[in-house]
């Protein structure tokens, strides 16, 4: 019996692995197809490796008809047009709470004089020859990358509403859409790197090593955030994500190549390549310093660690007072109140280090603090800087929640698609914008929008009442 139970559990794990794997693989393949110009569901195109069956749209769904008229006069001779037939193209869309089938009805007109035919063209579609409308695709993206619902689970939810959409179909739509949205993510990345300071961090995600196996490796999603709200900066907040297969320092060095501002970061050695003469400056994170003392208090109840925490708390009390004030007020407060505490903390820690054994965890925490404190001093005199890297740590929290549901990235392409989606969704959230409503608005306009005007589609330009 025990052997059968273990075998069942192992089989279930493999099944779940296969579902997650194929989902990311299909998203990556769809993104690649979108970039190479292959159409989804194109019956006239040569058969490819991935074919999706197209079932009739359910009769119980509401229909919205939009008639696209070719006009009343013949473009050739000016004669009157009469209708001789019509073409109907259906699009499955999602309005929060229910599905709807949108029908584009295009009467086929013939001239009563010269018998020439006329018909209005179809509007540009999000996915050429594909069925999904902007509302449905934005709902799927937010469901997967904001609400942490794998596409397999979304497929089952839709089935309960009487709409049969296979997971592979949803994967194809997500992959093609993220490929279309990549220029917007790149634009946000440029805005992040244009600021005088940014926040950087990374978080692990599992990456499947090869197909049809449960073996995974640890990949990374890197987060870079620009947020000037604490010092009343004019630039809107935005977050940019990048995917890599490992944690080598070459990745942040490539992501932030030529960046010469200040980078808030933890003590990870992989960030060291960013700093130096002619490169970026480093702002250390006091939360990481504090965390080691908190661990020591929990482990031993050390009075020295408790006192260190109290002194760091004074720095944060001053920052709470300075937050949201003008740049001049921030610097004045920090110099008057925070700098004396900061100086005293550094001197006090040096004194305590000589009183305890150098082999203890407490001594290790103090040495770490003394190593990071000189690199944290910059915030005392620079209005653009913060005391910690919490801004970026908040940006990777959704990824930590999401990976508990989708378990791992099924492919490198799936990881890149996730980075694009997280960039757009988290940037919208930082600007207090509903990501689903904004993405629907973007996807309605994206097919016809000029690439050199992409800033007009950013979430801070979105006006809900006009949309």
C-alpha cells in the first residue's frame, strides 16, 4: 500500500509538472511565432507543429453586433451601392463578470451602375486571425501574473461558465500578446534607467532543465524600480523586470550598462560590477543591517543586538517625518536629526566589537553592519536616496506569491514573457491604475499605434473616464 501511495504522489507531481511545463513552453513558442509573423488559427497557412482546434462559440453568450459599412456610394464611379451579402467575423471578449461575443458585420455591397463590389475592412486585430478580444486577453494576463492563476486553472474556470478554451489556446494568446507588449516593457526599462537613483534586487524562480523531467534549476527575475514619490519627484513610479537563467553578476551589469546614477542594493557581490569610477554609486540597505541583529535577538536575546535595533529605529522615525516633504526639508531633517544618530551608531558598534568574541554570530552581524554603514551614508546628503531597499523588495513580493502557484518557469521564453507581464502590471499598480482595465485599453490601440508614440500608452497617461 505504501509503495502504491508513493507512486501515486509521484505520478501526480509529474502530471502537474507537465501541465506547468507545457504552459510556459506554449507561451514561449507563441511569442516566437508572433515575432516571426505566423498567424494564430490561420487555416490557409502551412500546417505547423502546434495546431489548435477551433470550436463554435457557445450560443448562450450575448452577442454585440458592430456593422462596418462601406458607405453608400461606389468609390469607382460614384454610383449607389446595394447590399449583396455580408461577412461576419466573431471575436470572443470578456467584460468583467461575463463573456460576450462581439460580431463585426461587414455588408458586401455592389454598385448599381458598374457592378463593382465594396466592403469595409476589418479593424486591426490584436492577434491576426485570432479570436480573443482585448478584454479577454487582459483578463488572462492579470489572472496569471497578478492573481497567480495558472492558465490550466483559468481554463477550468471558463469551462464552468460554458466556454471551452483549452490551456494550449490560452498559452498561445498570452505568448503572442506579451511579444506585442515587449516594446512597452522596454520603454519602461528606459524610464527606470533615466532616473538619478533606482532600486535593484532579484528573486529566485525555478526553471525546468529539459522537457518531460521534474529536474529544475534556480533561475532569477531581476527587479529595477524607480520611485521618486518620497521626495516629490515629477517622474511616475515604474518597475522593470528581467529574466536570467542564473545569478551571475554579468546580468545586472548588462541590464544597467552605462547607468551612472545611484543604485540601492543589498550586499550581493554580483552587484559590485555596477560600481566604480565612471559607473553607478552604491546606496546600502539598512534593513539588511537591522535584519541580522533581529536574528540575533531571536536566537540569544542579546542586549547589544537589542540596542542596535533601537538606534536604527531612530533613523526610521526621522525618515517617517521626512517622507513626502520637499527635497530641501528632507536634507535639513536628515542632517539635523539622522546624522548624529548615524555617527553615534557607527562609533558604538566599533566599541562593542572589541568587547565580544570575534567568532560569535553577534560579532558577524556587527562586522556586516560596519562594512555596509559607510555605503549607506549617502542618503544623509542626497535627497534622491532612501535608507533602505524596501521599494524593490516590495516589487518582488508578487513573484514570491506567484511561484507558489505556478511552481516554476517551463522555459526561458516563458520566463521572458513573465518579465514583460510583471513589468506592465506592477508599474500600473504603482500608479494606482487598475491593470486589467488599463491593459484592455492598451490592447485596443496597440495594433495601430506608432512605436515612436508609445509613451502615450503608459499607465500614467490612461484616463478611465475617457476609456
